[in-house]
C-alpha cells in the first residue's frame, strides 16, 4: 500500500510540474531559434501574397487558441527563419518564422505568408501570441506608443521602423494587412484582452532606415 502511495504522489508532482516544464521547453526552443537566426545566413522566402483574407483567418484562428494551454510538448518549429524582431522599449527579441502554424507560434513570431516580403515595398505582417507570462512573446505589445522604434535584422541587414498607428480592430478587419506599394511597412498583430479577447491589437510602422552590416 505504501508503494502505491509513493506512485500517486509522484504522479501528482509530475502533473503539477508539467505546465512549467512545457513553458521552459518553449523558451528553450525560442532561444535556439534566435541563436540560429543570429549565426546563419538566412535566405529570404520567395512566397508571394495570395489570398490575404484566408491567410488572416488562419492566423486569427491560431490567436484565439491559448498559447500556453497545450498538455503536450510543442514539436520543433517548422519553416524558414526570416530574421529577428527587436523592440527595446518592451524588451522583445523574437525569431520570425515563415508561416503561421500552431507549432511555430508556440515559440516565435510568424510572418503572415500572404503579406509582402521583408525589405520590399508593401506590408510585412507579423503575428504572435499574447502569452500569459509577463514579457513572453507579444505579452507587452500594448505598451507600444506612436513614435516607438521596431527593428528587424535579416541577412546582415537591420531594418528600422517607426510606429505611426495603433488600433484595436475586429478579427475580420483584413484592411490592416493591406499594402501601400509606395511604402515599406510592417504590421504587428496580437490579441487584445484589455479590451476584448476576440479583438486584435494592431501596431503599424513605416521603415525609416536600413543599415547593412560590413
């Protein structure tokens, strides 16, 4: 009987500890992706914008899911690493992976593939979960103000953007992803539970400089 008591106690400890272990694993995977992005030459994706509405619907479906509620360990991220997004004001540094999937969004920000490409005219859109833990993923994105700087490093080039518009919209409002062929823009997308968990917080910024590493 005493043996079975130990077994039940051990099982209880495992069940209680699993969410924390799962979170540690996601953080480790994010760190691994950052190392890979910083140490390898990353080729740009050649994917072209297709159906913006269906692509955004897929992203919204994933954002509606709880980013840290899974009871299984996240599988490895799949997809090309496009670069690293850094927002110094809110201490964000995340790998950007091509393609919105459940696996990719557990540990990284993702490029909405139906939008334009980084470094080209148009709108390069990035989505990430607003994780429960303070400081993870886009958890602090609501602290961004107009005028704040967002940086993306890719293939030895540093792109700097200045925030020029912040909005909260319905998830069906695909207009936030539309591009201007005369400007280089980025759009950051996440949930906005401060207003309504079904709405989206949208951070829009325009490129102000490009620096190439020697």
